[in-house]
C-alpha cells in the first residue's frame, strides 16, 4: 500500500502571508481614512464658500438698501400723480380740458368742487380774524386763457412794444393757454375786497403782500391746504413772477410740508418722482 504524505505548513511562509495581508488591510484603512478626510474637508470648504457667498450677498443687499434710503427724502404720504398735485406749467402743458365737477363760489367764479370745503373754511377763518376776502379769479378754460393772453399781448403792442417784447411782458404774469393752473380748477386768486376795488378791473393789487390780508393769507392758507403758488425768488423755477394773490390747493399735509421747506410745486413733485424712482413713495 502506498502511504499518503501529510502536507505540513511552512511556518516562515505562513508568517509572510499574514504580514502581507495585515499590510494590505492597513493600507486599505489608511486610504479609506484619507478619502473620508478629504471629503469632509471638501464639504467644509464648500460650506464655507456658500456661507461667505450668502453673507456677501446679504451685505451687498443691505448696502444697496442703505444707499437707496440715504437718497430718499421723507415727505407726506403723497404720489406725484395725485389729483391735487397735478403740475401745469410751460414744461407740463395740458393736452385737453380737465373733466371735473364745478362749485360756483360767492364771487361767481367756478372751481373744482373738491376744494369747496377747504376754500370756504379759509374764507371763514379769515373773516373770524377780521379779514374781508374776495376771489378775483378761479377756473378758466383753455379758450378763456387764450383770450386773456391775447388781450394782454395786444395791450402791450398798443403801448408801443415790439412783438417779442409784448410776448415776454405778457408771459411775466399770464400763462400760456395750455399752461395755466387756473385750468385745473385748483387755483384761486384771492385778495382784499377793498384792495380789489382800488386795483380796478383786474382786481390785482401788486402790493398785497404788505397788507394784513396778504400777510394773513401767506401764513394761514397752508393750514387749509393752499400754497402761495408763485413765491418770490422762485421765478426761475415756476416761470411766473411773484403773485401774492395766487393760491393753489394741494392738500393740508402737502401744503404745510412745502411751506415749511420753502418748496414750489415743481420742486415738490420732483422730489416725489425721485422717491418713486427709488422704489419709495411718500414716507
């Protein structure tokens, strides 16, 4: 019989194989650890970049808001398109008549019915203060304004002025037909009854500002929503010479704000439009 030989293990080779396997396992562990560490580091880096980007975006947004806020001028809660702030002048001509309901004043002149109550309150307050006011002009249609312009222009021509001189002289106080505030129904010419009688047919008394009635109107009209529309030292802005009798309804808050800040309607509307362009209405 043949006898089978038993395979005995070589201790040295076996030890080498164990060391190889142990080394391989260690290498795998090290590689896995490095990979995990790299992933964690990358994740942290990406998170940091995202946070930085978010913070930068927020800072930029806050800076923009601060810059915009610094340009916004605080005003009453008003819009440049409000009915009582309609701007009519040589740069803002009326394309057609404004449709409105009229109120016929005690002097026989019509005005926009929406200013009836503040107008009557103004007269009543003046009466209580010992003033006797009368209206010498209210609403005028474009056609009436054209006739008014033509009469004054022809009078200056008759006085010997050239056409250019007559036109310039007329426009010192008379607005162009499509550029008259009187066509809005929101403008009133008010003076003392006695002074109006002294002034003759026009009723316009140039020195009204130095009389009690003129002083009272200038100080108190804003409390009822009326501003002195064509003040002194603002002719370059309004395009019309100083008129101490011409008052325009803009609403109480607007009138008080404009008077306190020495603003014409042109300047006030420009501020409102600037605020609106910045995304901010009346503050």
